[in-house]
């Protein structure tokens, strides 16, 4: 089966075909990957049976190579349908194990792989995209439209409405990681519970607070090669309790935006016009720094930076105790690259 198109992903996740036993969920948005993988697994597992959902870390299969097959062909004593959720498949060579499973698919068990940002050449991704009885579902960072739809969904579920200007600001501040985006919206809904309407002041108070701007300062320093400012910004963010995963997700979204703007500039649009036309809009106080960063990041380096940030976001989620160090070191590496590019431009 060919890879699922991005516009098909939500439909597949909401109603995964019961006759398809294999699902690969991958991409740079680690939160969306996790959310979709869990939703697919839940669609197959009997909610009344605590043993119907089996979670396996891909690293565990190194010590126990037969465990995946053993679980796939196990017969449930309490329910007719089971699901296996394999986490972080991008780190292990699972392709060989799935080739064997594809030859003899389990009859009552679905296997869902929660992977990272797999390249097109990844053996696991290639295998799933070519297999007629499997789905490969990509998870890219939410755009303005999908963020808006998520806002509307959560606000409606909370029995609230949201003012137009509040919605526009909220959409511009969110993105990069689906779980984090959903969490921020739910926090806002909880704050507005009983008032009926989410206002612009609510968004500015809860979402557009000092921590948001601390994150922006860190990201702009990294993209612009301002090493001293970056170190100070990271220390400030840590002191204020800003989650490292939030920084990684926001940085990933920002570099993906830079990639889009760089393509527009290479197509003949002036840097200023490209930044002014960005969607979601760039906060006016940041426009100059974003425009300056465009001159430091050619397409090839932006592509590499996006991969590195995706890996950092994943590693930070899997290693909470080390998340600040993982994200900080990644941003410092990017800042050094930008600083070197700025030095070459000055000479």
C-alpha cells in the first residue's frame, strides 16, 4: 500500500481499517506521532481488557528478538482483538522482523510502530510503503489551518466560544508539537471555564506570557548565531521553568518556517516580503531577526537543522531528566553554524 497522504491521515487514524494489521506512524512532529499511534492502537484494543494493548520499546527487541512475533501470534484469553504499540521504531532495525510478519499476518492483532522522522530511504519506511497490507502515516508539523481546527475542536468540546482576535493570536503562538499544542489549548479552556468565551486577554495572559517570549528569544538567538544571548536565554528559560520540549518543538516549527521562507526568497521574493507574508504571522518585533536569519541558512543547512531538531525533540521526550541538556546542546550547535555563516558574510 502506498504511503498515506497527509490529508488522509486524520481519516485513517479516526477509522483505521480493521482488515489492515500493520501501521507505521512517523514524522518530525513527535507529539502528533505519539497521539496518532496511540489512537490507532486504541481502535484495535478492547478497552475492557487491560491485556489487549501491549507496549514494547524497540530497544527491548535487541535483548529479546522473538518477542514481537511472540506477542503478535499470542492468543488473547479475554478479548478478540489486541494491539501492539512499538515505540521509537526509527532507532532499531525492525524491517527484518516485519518482513517475516508480513508473510504471515496475525489474524486478531494490529501492530503500530511509533517512529521518528524517517528518511525516504529508511528500510522500515520503504517496507511499509511497499507492503499492500500496511499503512505508513506521516506526521508533519501542524499548519495554520490544522492548528485552527484543533483550537475549534477543543473549544467546542469544552462548551466555550473564542473571540476572533483571540483565536488568531492563539493560532500564531501554537504549533510544532501536537501534544503540546493540544495541552496549551486545554489549559486555556480550563482557565476560561464558566465564562463562556475565551478572550484576547485570556490568550495573552496564559499563552502569550513571558515564557513564550523567552522561548522566542532563545530560538532567534540560535537561528541568528547569537551565542552569548542564547546561553543567557537558555538559563533564563530554565530558571522560569520553561519545558525543554516546548523549546524544541517551537524551534522545529521556526526552522520549518525558515525553510518555507528561504524557498520563497530563492524564487524571487524579497526577504522582507517573504517574512511579512509568513503564515502563521511573525510577531512584528521578531521580523528583523527572522529576515536576518534567512541570509544565514541555505536550503541544505535548513534541511539538516530540521532533522537535528526533530531528533532533539524526540530524545528530549524520551529522556525527561536530560531534556534541557539535549535541547540546549542542539541549539548551541545550530547557533555556532549560524555564527560561522555570519562571519563569512562579513568578510
